[in-house]
C-alpha cells in the first residue's frame, strides 16, 4: 500500500470568523484537534500541521508540537501555508491536504481518498459533483504545486490545468461545507 502523509492547513487569522478557526471549539473540541484526529483516523501518517495566526496558542493544543510547521508569510494567504507544508513533509507517495475549517469531513472521507494514494495521483473530494476538499497530491507534483501556490488560491490554479484530476464523490459520507462565521457552526 502506498504511503500517504497528511497536511493540515490551519494558519489563517479567520478575519470573517473573528479569530483563528483552528482555536474555535465545536462540541468541546478545537477545530484544530478535530481535523488532526480525522486525518490520523483516516490513515494519514505522518501528519504535519501548518500554523500562522496565534501559532503558539495553536501549537499548545497539539498532542505533539513537533508536527507543527510555521509559515512565516501565512498572512499572504493559503498559498504560503501550502508551500511551507509541502517543504516540511517527509518522504511519502502522496499527501492529503485538508483544511481546518471543514468540520463535516470525517475519517471516512479521508480513508476514501487515502486509498488512492500513489506518486502520480491528483484527486479531490467532491460533494454532489462539486469539487471540494480534501485534495490528494502524489509526490511527483509537490514541487510544481509549491511553485504555483500563491495568495489565497492555494493549488486552485494548478488544479484547473489538470485533465487527470479525479473527483471522488463523498456526499454519502459528509459535507465539504466550510465554517466562515460562528453561525456556520450551528446544526
């Protein structure tokens, strides 16, 4: 079986939310720990967590602070976090990139994507046919992705050029809805 690392992007300031979403609790669990748990339960190993805004507060929540990666230019957008995370990953066949503000993505979604891990894979979760997160990248593409990741677009522009992108339907397992405001956490 191919190895699949997990990369959790959790560096944002959460301006629309009113603070870093990584620190927000849902059902008594910080979104940071919830997303980390989902990645590990879903089969990602090792996992790295990219931090930025209030990094020390977020790092203090981690069961193993050594898995954290600080993105010094995190405020320039998701692209900076993605670059920092890809640069810090140990060798693996693929990486599953997950976002901290997707509390309705569970370990079953992660497992479905991890099962596709391979050095040349390009796949992402879809919900009712709409592309979403998490996204799976084979190691073959990491440098290309890091070189193209800019601003708040992350790997979006790189993905838009791919004719080999595989959408993996996951609506039967969860929702890719993100959390932008405190109201989004209500059931």
